[in-house]
């Protein structure tokens, strides 16, 4: 059964590791996917899922700009006629760990611009596009285990992801009370080995091997979360299987936070 047949999904940060894994999963379940990113996305990585229907659309999106979101939704609607799912996946983490008092305001503002303003503006654009759609819609935000607890030397990132967690609930509640058939949920991954994490952990642990070993040992299951594990959770929350789930947090961390 293909849960996303005839559905269209827009994924911000779609050129990144997690964005592509999410896009591949949705495409393999039948979705038309749109990859929005500042960087150019290699849509060829989705070929295995695209036999017989239009290729994915890769477009330039700066999530910090309302006009860029508006253009992305317009282009998506022109090409595919609708948007059923927005995945607010674009995000940044500073490469350099810093003590709280050493975080520069420019870094703080950049992290908040992408991780918080980006999700806020994307959610607004999606609600405007989906609120009158006969088939409704869904929004899935990328939080992090850092949404729940302090994370080492990542004050801006953790604070921004905690905001994403609450913003998810604000948007979910508002949409439901307005009578829109739109659900808003968040997934919260532990460490997934993507360039974002590699840059940070190799710096922290000195080598790739040491970083992977340390990240794996952080959770009771003793292995890293894979981007595909996150993609499966996004695909669930965005689908009709989750039709009564809104404002929820789905933690994908191998049990890290239950310790
Ligand atoms: N990798 C992990 O361990 C992990 C854990 C928890 C949460 N997350 C979250 O998952 C999401 C994806 O992370 P990733 O690991 O794939 O990182 P990544 O660095 O591989 O991908 C992030 C993407 O966001 C894009 N981006 C950055 N600024 C942008 C902007 N202004 N407009 C549009 N696109 C922009 C980048 O170009 C990049 O392609 C992020 O929100 C991240 O915080 C990642």
C-alpha cells in the first residue's frame, strides 16, 4: 500500500542528508517530492523511486525569508497542483562547541533565523496553502533530543530546537481550533551521522571513529540512529495513519532520553 499516492511533499533542507532520506522514503511511498534548499539538491539520488512519473522538483529556498517560502509554494502548486505535506527539515548547528558565555550574538541569531524563523515562516505558508484544501494537509517539524534537555556546548541549537517543539504545539492547536484539517507534529532524532553531526563530533572527539563510537554509546541500544529511521517516522506522522495525532513529539533516539 502506498500511503502517499497522489500526494505532494515539500521538504526544506532537501539537499541535506536527512532531507534526501525523507524525500526518498516519501517518494518510494508514492509522493511527488519537492526539495527546497539554499544548496542544490541531487535529485538523481531519488531515481530508484521515480520510475514512471514526473521527476522531483528541486528549487532554491531560503527558509529565513517569507518571500522565498511564498515562491516555493507557488512553484510547487504550479508544477503539481497541491501541497499535502511540508517537512520543516532545514536546520543548522554551529561547527564549533562553545561555552554559553562565548556564543556570539551573530551565531545565536543565525541559528534562530534558520531553525526557528524558518519553521515559523514555513508553517505559516503551509497553513495558508492547506487550510482550504479539500484533502487538508500535514506539517512535520525536525526537532532534536536537544529540544528536551541541555546539550553540550550547543546553547543556540538546543534553545532553538526547544522553541521548535513548543511552536509545533502552538501551530497544531491553532490549526485545530480554526477548523483546518491540518495536523502539525515534530520528530526529535538523536545523533544521526550526517555532515551536520560529523562536523561537530569529529571536532569534539578528535577522529571520525572516536566520534561514531561515542555517539553510538550515548543510547541504550548502542547504535546510531539512521536517517532512514527518521524518514520512517516523518512518513508515519505525515500520513493518514496518524490522522488523530497532532501537536505530538516522536522521539527517535534509541532510548537516549529515558536513561
Ligand atoms: N543529524 C542529526 O544528528 C540531527 C539530529 C537531530 C535533529 N537534526 C535536524 O535534522 C535536520 C536536518 O539535518 P541534517 O543532519 O540533514 O543536516 P545537513 O547539514 O546535512 O542538512 C541541512 C540542510 O539545510 C540546508 N539549509 C541551511 N540553511 C538553510 C536555509 N536558510 N534555507 C534553506 N535550507 C537551508 C542546508 O543547505 C542543508 O542542505 C536539521 O533540522 C537538524 O537540526 C539532525
